[in-house]
C-alpha cells in the first residue's frame, strides 16, 4: 500500500478545487493499493480555498515552530497544516505505510520543492517533512513514473 496525494488520483481537493491526476503513472503497477490523502482537507481546510505558502522556511521549520503557513489573504493556517500532517501520519501508521507519493510544489506535500512568492524554491511541505521525520519514504509526483517502474520491476 502506498499513500498518494489525493489530487494525483483525480480527486478534486486542490486549493483551486481541481486535481492533478496522473492516470498513466498510477496504472503502471497493477494490484497496488493507493490510499488517497489530502492533508489540507484532513486539517480542516475547505475546497476550494485560498492558496497558501510557507513563510520563514519549509515544512521542517513549520513543524519545529520557526516558520508559518499563510494564505493569500494573510490568514495564518499553520495549525490546519500541522493537524492535517498528523492525521495523514495516523493513516500511514494505521496501514503500516512505508512509502508516500506526494504532489511536488505543495505547501503540504512538496517533497523537494515548494512555492514561495510565486516561485519554486527548495524545501519540503509540512506533511512530507513529517513523513520524512518518521521514516516514510517520500516520492515526488514528478518522479512517480520512475519509482513505480522500479517498484514494479522489484515485484516480479
């Protein structure tokens, strides 16, 4: 079983009410079970919602209290992002998940990059940072084809 950012599975949960499904990649491993997770919804945020960015660091910094998550209107939504990451971790723990495929550039799910002031910058999102801290392998949505191809090869 693999946790996957719900928007990658076609679930319209992004801030703009849309999804970013990758049907080709996700169909590469027949029989694999994908558990959809949207940490922002799990944290209590609505869909659609105002886009948010991490200010003062990345997800690791949010978790240690030195950065905040602020939406476009200036509201501090840090607590919702932390709550959502903890709920996603509960799901991962419940199902003994060791791998998560997360949507790159998201303030929740970004693995290597997040958006800051409209530009892509290095850093992890809040949920990806928590997963990494807890030893869950986090795979970027931009590398899903490679990961699933390798995973499928290993299962043969």
